[in-house]
C-alpha cells in the first residue's frame, strides 16, 4: 500500500464521518446521498491530487477546504436550493451568506454538534434497530460493508439491502437532525451506545484475517463516546460506563502482540506495557458511572475490566469477583457471549475441571474456535494432552484469522514438547 493510499484510508476513518455529518446537516437528512456524493468526490480528489503533487502539510485542512469548495460550487448551480435543508434555506440569500454558513459548519464545535445530531438521526424509531446501528457504523464510523457484515455475523448482500431500505425510509420520512430530550432520549441513546461498542469491538478484535487490532476504530469509538459524555443530555451514567470499559480494554493495546504480530494472551502480557493513563481514565469514568440507581450491562463489563486492569499479575486476578459479576450480567444481558465468558471465569476461579463442565453445558458453540480453544486450554491444564489436541485442531479448522491460527498451532506444538 502506498503512502497516499495509507493516508487516504486513515483520513477516511477519521474525517469522512465528520464531513458527512456536516454536509447532511446542510442538505438535510433526506438528502443524505447528496452529502455522501460530496464526501466521496472529496476523497477521490485527494487521491488524485496527492499522487501527482504529494501529500500536503495539513491533509485534513486540505480535505475540508476541498469539501467546502465542492459544496459552494454545487450550491451556486441553478435550482440547487431544492437540495438544502429547509431549516436554513431562508438564511442563504447571497453567495457571501452561503460561504459564511459553510465555513461556520466546519468549525470544530459545529462539526461535533453535527455528529451528535447525525448519531441520533440514524437512531430514529422509524428505522429498524439493525438499520440504525448499520447507518451509524457506515456513515459516522467509516466501516466498510464487509466489516459491518462481520460485526453482524451477516454477509455483504444483506448489509447492502439493509442500507438501501434505510436510505429509502429516510427519503420518505421527516427525521430531524437533533439530539432528543425527555422520553425520546433513552431508547435512542441505547442504540447509539450499542453502535459505538460494536465499532470498538471490531477494532479490538478485528475480523480482518491478517490484522488482529485496528486501533483506529477503537480510537474513533472513544472519540464518539467522549462526544456523548460532553453533551448535557447524553452525559449519563451508562455513557460513562461504556467509556470506562473502552478505556480499560484499550489500555492493553501495546501488550497484546509481539514485534512479529503474534498474539500475547492476557496471562502472559507484560503489564508494564499497559497504558496507566487509560487505566486511570477507566477508573475516572467508572466513578462517574456510579451516580444514579441504574446498573447497565456496561457498568458490569467495566467493573470486570477494572479487576483485570488493576491486578498486579494474572495469578492475583480476583476471578471469584469476576465470576459473580458475570452471573449478574447474565441476568441483565443474557446471551451466548456472556455465558461463554462466565464459563471461562468459573474455570479460573474454581479450577479447570469446573470450567470444562461449564463449557460443555453450553449450546450452540460447535462452530466457535474460541469455544474449542478454551476447552483445549482447560484440558491442557489437566495434562490431558490428547483431548486438548483434538479441541485445538477443531479450533484451527474454524478460525479465519492467520494470527489466531498461529497462536493455536503454538498451543498444539507445546503439547508435544
């Protein structure tokens, strides 16, 4: 990949969502496709110009200036005012007013406001829940169709159809670009938080076969979460709880892989490499999350992550407390992932045989490489190497990640030495 291509991919992650939110605010949510066309034209212009002339000193400023010029040119065309949001069309009666308004929308605080508005517009109740999250991941977070499909355990065709139906609904429904208040806020905020968490998870455990971690996606999830934490309507305990969880998890970035890109499991990570600043941010947001009577799934997951983050070593981890929290989490947010993690915690808290028993009680995990790997690990602890190898071999057949494949193979080699 050339330097220009790398820079373009980086900026697409970081800037396309910002520009799309601003331009959707200008053109109106029903003209989302118009805004997206301008963003795509801007990114294409960057690729072409930078290949010929080199990457500018401030590529972000170059992108914004180009986007503003393209919008201004478009607005000057005949009958183009039909495309502008009716909320602002009366304000733009001259080219000077038009230019001033565009410049104003690209100010930092206005861009942040536009993104908040866009997040909640994507989560309008007239749109199906799965479409709401898909729109956020696609429009604000810059995920590709394959990445979204992986996050939903779906396929590209299904995601494309979902986006098409959502955009068709947007064109025919009056959806305001605003952060709701009162009774309209809780459900919409829940969907926004879920989308941000999906984005973080895609970055933290990337579905890309050659890349375990896409740190940029995690940073984008943290950025969007912080936007919510700074708004008076959305700075709620569950928002703080999700931010706490993401800061704790992201504190381990530098310790999760060696120089060759191989996975380093939690038990073997150098905890001196964990980011203490992020751990402290996790504690700070966990304290903020403690205000109020509500306990969300994010509260419990953040508390679990805090036990890992603050343990001096793997052996001193309070697995009993973690097991208790997973049992609470199972009551609030029942699901196969929680059941699986609870079984793992039981194995560390009560011994490998108890962990095996808990895993074997689970249903629907036959095609999960993590399930087979976990069973292999517990059998290996019991020195039952033949059974452990069978589970590891089953896991290898199921993984699509080259990095994870290498890790499991090393486990098999260790059994024979």
